[in-house]
């Protein structure tokens, strides 16, 4: 959520930058500023009325002490009228504040100046590419056929027990999943992240804090009887650890990592792009989260980007990094870098990570602040990234490493899998 003070000071810049997200902010910004002016005017009236009422109360008390009951009665009547007026103004003030907040949350985060214009993922900028694309034979199999051939992932059984998008991993497929999770967690802990194991259900306040609610409500599974949501990513519970918290400057950077299952309805998804592991309703992911001082958050974003790249290098996967254009940027993000790996048999790039800086947008919603050296509180910046999401990593590993003997396991994973070949 954007701060009112920022909207007042940077009105034209905000409108201009939100246009990069293809969001016409002019009318909503004007409405926010008009309501804010009305709110501040009413606040002054309330303060003046309260001050006058307090003054009258002292006068009334003094008059009663002096035995001037008639004069005290007249002033008391005036004081009662002021209190009634104050009550009416307070009600109106609360209504304005409520309306102002409801409109503020409709305003997306302002994209960073480096975010390019664009309408969709086709307009994203490739800023880095590394690794040789695999040279596979013409009869190379896509991962869903490899999974069936080596009996390591059962999509049909998942459909039987739950539905499409909920696969079973078995045998060496399950071991590979566990190996990747442990590898990603160990790497993150070695990089200074504190590991958490979070709950898989969140309340509405947590969903609002990180921006999933109300923007992405339809994409989450909802447990109606208990009014809880299944998490779409560990970012949500981990970042919400700090909701309504005031940090000190010495606390930065806060670095957390968590593995969790993730749940996404992905309503309307269909076609070849969602086949196999390409798009699931339940999947495993390791997430890194940082809370940082506003002056250092973009330096931290680069560090997180480099860290994710290091994981892909160790997995020996060709990858590229994209800077998302305005049209593909999320509602809450100021700047996002996507990582894609090349899937050899499908001959296409698959997104495996997003690393984002939300600046103070989430912090404002969560009331996550820090006390600066001057003793004043201000919002922190929040960042997160997938490090990494497993399904498409597994898809690329299976496809790119298929050979006559089976599927070769990258060297970095062998200590975790206990085997070097799926055959």
C-alpha cells in the first residue's frame, strides 16, 4: 500500500509510473487526495472542538466552585452541543478513513524506473543468459513420458486420488524431490538465511499483509468453515512474522528461508503449457525472504538475484534472467527478475524463480516498521525470491539429462539422492 504522504508529494510521478503497469491512476489518485484533504480538514475541526470542549470543562468547574451556577449551566449547554457536534464529525471522519483505506488498497505498487513498458511476458527484457542448450536426439522424451517410463512420477494416480495437478512422486522421483529441498535449504542456510518451517494455512490478515488479498483471492484455496487460506508460497507466512513489528536499524538485514508445499488454484489454466509438471495446483518450493533498510534494498535484490543464479549453476542448468515489463509485473512488486531454465525435450524456457523488491508496499500493509537513528519509525522494504520452485526444475533436470542409460543426476545432488542415475 502506498503512503498518503508519498501520493501527496509525488502525485504526477506516481500516475506516470503506474501507466507503465498499464494502470490508469489519475482518477483514483485524485479521489484519494480529495478524501485525504477532507480527512485532514475534519481532523483539524475535531482537534479544535476537543480543545474548546476541554477549555469549557475547566471553566464550568471553576464557575461551580465560585457558586455561579446559572453561568455554568449556560456554558454546560454549549459544551453539550459541542460534544454532539464532535460525535457527528467523528462518525463522518471514521467513514472517510474507511473509504480512503478501501481505495488505497486498489492502487498497485509503483514500478521502479528501470521497469520497461510492455503489455505481457512477450515484452520482458532478457538481461542475462548462461549455459549451453542441451543437444538431445530427435527421439528425446518430455519429462511426463520419462516419469512414466522410469515410474518416478504418477500423474494418473494423482488425478484419481485428488484431481489434475496433484501428482504422486514415487521411488527415485520422491528421493529427487527430497534431495532438491535439502540442497536448496542447506545452500540458503550457508548463505546466512535462518530456516523456518511455516504453517500451510494463513488467516485473512496475513493474506492482506503481503498483498494476496483481495487481489489474488480467487487463486487461493479457501477453507470456509475456518476462514483460512492454503498458502500460495512460503513468502506469505514468513513475511507476516513481522506484521505489526518495529525493528531496530541493527536488525537489518533480516534473512529467512523456508520450504513449504504451495497451493494455487490456477483457474482457467489449460493446454500444452500446463502438461506434466509445467503447472500444478500443489508443488514444493524453497523461498528466501529479506527485510531490509530502504537505502540498501536494491543492493540486496542484486545479491538475491546472484544467489539464485548460483543454484542453477550448481544444478548445471542453462538459464536466463528477465526483467519483467510493467504489464507482467505483479500488483505488489516494484521490480521483479524472473529466472527461466531451458527444457530440452520441450524446447522451451520454463520459469523457475521470481526475485522481487516490494519496497515499502507490503510493509505499509503489515505495519512493519523500524526505528531509525533519529528515533522516528518508518516502513522497511521487503524482498523475496524462489530458491527454488521444484516442478520445472525437475522437468528440466529429467529432460536435459536423459541418456542411453537413463537420467543422470547432477554432481551437486548426488550426496543428497544417494544415486547418480535414474534407470
